[in-house]
């Protein structure tokens, strides 16, 4: 039995998977000659031809009993070839969003323009993961400047938020800030982040880049399989808020699979931004609607909570891994956990006598190393991560090679160690990456945190508000303790890799605490094991839960190494891809003989001075597209 957990629920999908397994078992016991012929004499016809849902079978895919075919070349388990293109590339978790960004590139927009267009479309077609009620982080490589920039567009707590405020509401260090509802909502930063990105690096304005999303929100889009399944999880929760019911449910249920879904209220919100700019969100009619909704539900927000907010341009942090420079956004994001984990893996190899490339991913020792490194890095993450405007985060020490080497004594190749500090971080997210013909590349992630965020929707504007406040601590000893205008611990992290100071790879993986551990696995797949960017995401992954110490292994990986890891004291669970996030990646390979297009024009349709190669995770509904 495969277990998939969401917000600590270990049984949410057991029935679905058990039913599918039963169908397989039943089909395998039917004897030749025992099948009845249909009335036509030509055999039985499926009651869901072409995968068409019915009332009795709303998700026909669950009853499929076929086995998967074989790839004809290269790695047989790879889900498809990389996408290669020279004029521009977009990769994200929903096809219409990828196409929206690509359309902007074809019209002469650059990576910044296309990133915002893609993000806006994701707010329409994947509304439970991201939207203008959420936050964003970004790494942007400017080919003109030959420099990597970072943007932190995570919102802050309202002025009313103090530990005493939550104590009066019945919350303390043990309960933490609530996961849902009005007292989980922080100020959304995404719209200001979009605005700052376009102003600094873009060539288009909101009116141009929001048009594709406005059209889709008004005309509708087809609800794809993974998104539909995730939406179904939230029916009961969304039912608690009348505006969420109006916007996201049909007769109290998620919209049917493959149905046409419209959101005219979100189109109205985007039109308002297009005509009045970012101030419409923070000082204008959208701000008024946000304030009225949250305060009616018992919050104590004031207009300045929104009006005073500004995103922050930040200097990316980095480490080296086996000759490659790996970059992350600094705290309050959790990006330094990726870097510390890579340092531990690299530094402890010669000290403990392992070589990941020689071990390979069929070795239990390979996974033991990665999991134990993760536990150590996440203990430091929980102990130190906070808003650096309020607390000093000792990155110089935490990211030093010497510190990583000092931790090697805490790793055993044959004995699991319990996490020193436990953490509980939920979340779902969208990630996108874009490269343009001029060589600009963006690694971009944004989110409303858990599914449908706080599950409170802004009336008249069709978007839910995030629940990032849940990531604050109410422990006065924590550097992440809640405070007015403070930004909470943040799970979303864009990643970027360079070689000898030149751009190489923009990539990321969505899904809460899986992000740092997945990023490390993906880098190891590409650097140590030599996988291409599609194969690196297709390979089986693990998710380690720092709170329970359970180790989720995708089914094939569990079958391969689960028994040995359990013998070493790990707590393996046979899982599916639900907890493994969704990966997207964009690799740039320069052509030494070619020069990039000059200026910002597109006359003659010039290509980039090299080749983009992209991959998209099969665990989501998305794709990489280019031309």
C-alpha cells in the first residue's frame, strides 16, 4: 500500500490506491473464455471511452490496469526527452501558464516579462497553490550586467501581531500560529514583487503581461488531472468561507475533471492592476476589499499594513559544490539549508570514505548519506532562520566548509540518527523558470503556502489570501517569534547554478520542506551521476519529515533500499510522488563561436548564443516549452 500525506494526514489517499490495486488483482484472475461479449458481438466497450469522466467514474485514470511502455533509447525510465530551443524557453507546472510566458517571449518580451505573465496565469489555472494573495522569491540573471540579482517579495505581519495578541486568542508556543483562517494571513508580497521585477528588468507593463491571464480567467480553462485531484482535497475546508464557495466550488464540490473553469472576479482583479498598477492592490480598491474581509472576520489590520509594504532586493547567498557555484535567496527563506546540506555531503565524503558517484542511486548508503545530511542542515535551519531585519542569522559560520566538516562525526553510514531539532513545515507552491534570446534567465517561485492558503477569498476579486503566518513561532526564545512588520520563516526557494561566474542552470522544486532536500537530490543527480535535466527530475526522490523522523520513499526506491535503510534505523514509508514536489529546470549551454543578440530588438529573429535545455516534472501537470 502506498501512503501519501498532506498536512500530516497519513491515510488521505489509501482508499483510492487500494481500490486501484484491487482492480489490478481482479483483472489478473479472469480466465480465458470467461469474458462476456457485448450486444454487438464485438466485445465490451468501456463506459469511459477516451478517458471521459462519468458520474460513476469521475476519475477514469484510477481504474487503468495497463503497464507502462518502454522508452526506446537512453534511460528507459525517463518520461521524455529534454526540450531544446534557442529563442526562448519556459518551464512550469501547468501547460497554459508555460504557453503564456512563451507567447510574451515571441512578442519580443524578455525573461522578466515572461515570468510575470507565467505567474499571473498560474494564479488562474492553479489557484490552490499560488496567486496574488501570496508571496514570491526570485533569482534573476541579467545578461547585460553579467550579474545575478535576488528579490525577496515575502509579506510581513500586520502591526497588531505580537505574542500577546495570539495569547489573547488562545494560542501559545505549543499550538503555534493557526494554519488556516484570518489569524494565519500575512500581507501578500507577490504583486509588489511583480511590479519591481518589471520596473527593473522588464520591457512591458502590467497591461501587456496580464492579458493572457485575463483572457483565460474570463473564457475558462480545462481542469487537468493532478490539479483536479488536489482541488478535491479542499472541498470541506473551502466550504467554510462563502466567498471561497462562490469562487472555487460547483455545487459544493471541486469543478469536475476536464470541465471548463472560469474566474471572472480574478479577471477583474488583474484588469484593475493593469489599469491602476500595483497601488491598486496596496492602497486602492483591492486593498479596501482585503481590509474589509479580514477585519470583518476578527483581524486587526490597518491600511498602512498594506500601504507601507515594499519588496527587498537582496544579495544571493552561495556555496560551491564540486566546482559548481550554487545560489539561493538569503533568510528569511530556507535556501541556506540547501547550501549547508551540499557542503555536508561534499565535505564528509573523504572523511567518512564514501563517493556518491561510485555508490550510485541503487545503493542504500547513497541515500543514508543524503538523509543524514538533511537532518543536520534542517536542525540548523530551525534554530537560526528568521527575518534578518530582526535577527542575525550566522550564515558565515553555517555555510563554511569548516563547519560542514565539523558535522561529519554526527553521520554514520550504518546507523540513523534522530533529528536534533524537529520541524513542521507544510506548503504547496508553483515554480517557473524562463530564459530569453538575450541570455537573461529567471528562477522564480511563488505561493499562498498551503492549499488555497488561509482558505479565505477576497470578495469581488477571486483570489485566496495566504496563510504564511503559520510559519511564525510563538516561542519567545525563537529567532522566528512573531512581531509587527516581521517576515516569517519562508519555505519557497528559487535556485541557480553558475560555473566560472557564467550562468548554467535555473531550477527549483515546489512543496514546503521538500524543497531543499529535493534540490540537493537533483544537483547530485546532475553533477555526481551525470543525469540530464529531465532525468534528474524523473528519478525517484525521498522526503524526510523532520517532525516524525519518517522517511518517505517513492515506491520503486522503497522496494530497492527500504529494507536496508530500516535495518540501519531509518523509518522508511512506501510513498508516491505527492510529497516529492514538482521540479522544473532550465540549462544553458553557450556556443563559444556565437554572440548574443545586441540591443533589445527582435528584427531577424535572432537566437541566443547557445542552446537552452529544459525539463519538467511528470508528477505535476506542466511542461517545458520553447522555440
